[in-house]
């Protein structure tokens, strides 16, 4: 028998080392090296035929990009518009999609809905469950009133057996729930270990690439919210989406972290109901469920998520601090950026808040990553500090620089049109984002400095 070769792989960055050492030489993380089996035992004849043809497909001759037929593998819809938006327009044959999220977020529910609907539309679909029994999956499908007559289901955790069953039934879509409980007979370690997750994922991905099967892999997350397992798993797949939200919140947000077939900044919104995951086609209407009276410290901002604008409410609370070090708490926003805006407000707005506790929150559980929320956040803080309410029909967006300037953001015209569609009457925006033609029913105020924005407020 050939001697089994081993290596030590960093669980954070995926770098390989010939021997164990306390610190990874690539990412400098400590105690992250795990032993994996590189193979060498067993005969090649015992492996599946598809593994003999390379990783990503049949070997081909050298050709130019112009000669590649892009119509050979057309996209098809997943039957859920919000998921198609996040994936870049639909499912691509041969693509591998990793779905992560907290326990109870709805990963299995969403995938079961997709598989049942597409199977009912004459797509051959195979759902492999490694954590639940067949009866549990059947009870969920019955509870959600899903069509059950066409979906094929298998309870198995061995990847060789899964690929053997898939070769027999030739599905167009394959779901593996979840990758952390799968194991390969070629790897002498427990399921969920670094070596098992890496080898099982490689085995399944090779099958999907060779047979043009859409493969969904369900992934666990750690208590910090990161994907469990080796970092190399995220490099191997084509698309990585995270389903954000928990049991305490009705709404779920599907966000793309990596996508080889579309943009990575798209966002899909779902509502968890008794009938399963329902897509929310107008998320702005949900996040704008406000009270009737005007409140201090509350202002609406127009974000740009992927290819569409979205309105969310930002709230701020400023109060005198009894502590020597006032608290700075940001939920849904970057805390360091809030601290920077407070310094800008002191320097260029003349407002001293070093002795005040500052709490900010984005309503609805949305996480804001772009800088267009700077101006709205700054104005909401001033409103709470002065205890003066802002008109409910006012919106604001714009990036705030360290010199106190208000910088323009992309999609200004589309943001203003979305605000006007929802009945807003007044907008405080960067001067460069003021449209050349008037928008009916919306007063647009262009500002270039923080002082001008405070005066307009």
C-alpha cells in the first residue's frame, strides 16, 4: 500500500504546512493548524469515475474567450425572485452555492421550498439530509403545504454514497444539509473536522462541476457568526450567501458574501411565516413602519443595496453620562465611524458630546455598510442632543468627510425617486446629488458642509 501523506492546514486562512507548529506562518494566527489526510491509500479504481476527469470539467484545448459558448449553460430561475436577485439572476448549472446562517434562521426551510417547487416544475431534484430524519423533513413539507410528489429525498452522510445515488438519478439540483456532518471513507477523522469538511466539499464540488448539477451546501456558523470549518471552503465554492436573522425577528435578510456569477452587494429580504419563507418585494415599506408623531433622534436614510434603493430608519439617543468614560453603542452601524462623526460634529458643528452617552440603532435589524448613511446618522444625533424632532417627511443621505464636507454618493437620482414614491416631501442631500430636473412633490436641499446641513435641519 502507498504511504498515507498528511499535512497541517490553518483553519483561518487555509495555508498548508508540512509539520505542526504553534503559529501559522501565513496569517500569523496561533493554534489554528489541524492535521488532514492528503490521500495516498486506496486504489484509484475504487474512486468514482467523475473524479478521474479533473476538477472543473473535461479537459479542453486552448481557445480564446470569444470562442467560448456562453449559451451552452443558461441560467434558470429558482422560483423565488429575491434569491434570484442575490444570486445574480438565477441558478447556473454546475454552480456550488454555500448557504450559512444562525440556527433557526430558515436555511433548510428556504432550500426545501425551492427544491419542492422546482421538482414540481419537472426539474429532477435530490434533497440529502444528514441532520434530520426523512419523517422530520416530510413533516416540514406538510406543514408548509409544499408539493411533495416529485422531490427525491435521501438520508445519508457518506459522500461516496451520495454521489453514487446522484449518478443513478441524475438530478439537476442537489442539496446537502449540512456539509459539517458529512464524512468520507477515505479520510480517517471524525465528521466536522477540518480534513473531513475539506475533502467532502471537494468530492461533492467535483461531482457538481462534472455533471452540471446545481449544488447547495448548508453550512454551520460559529458563536461569533462566522462560517464554521476551514476558510478554504469559502474559496472552493462559487457563491456564498448568509441568511441573517434569528427566531426573535420575523424578517430574514439574505446577503451575498461571494458570487462568481453576479454582484456581491445584492440583498434579499424574506419574512418567516406559517407557510415558510415569503419574499418581500418592497422592503422599504417594512423598515418604515414608524409612529405617527415626530420623534427626536429619528431620521430616514436611503441606502443603495445592489441594484435598488432601500429606505431604513436610523435612531439615535444622546443622554448625559454618569460614567467617566461615556458609552458609544452602535447597532447595525460601524462603531468606529460613529466615533469619527462625533469628532467631526464637535470640530465643524460646535457641539460638544464628550460627556454624553450615544446610542444609535438601525430599525429592522439591517446592517449598514455604506457611507451614504453618514449625514442621516449625524443629523439624528444632533436631533436627539437638542431634543428637537425632525419632520417625519424628511430624508437625508450623503458621506461626511473629516474636513466637514458632504460628499456625493452613487445613485442619487434613484434614491430621491424612491423617497418621493414613499411620500417624503423634503430631502437633505449632497449638492452634487441635486437633480437637474425637479422631482414632483419633493423639495431637494443641497448642502456641501456640515454647517449647512445643520442649518437646513
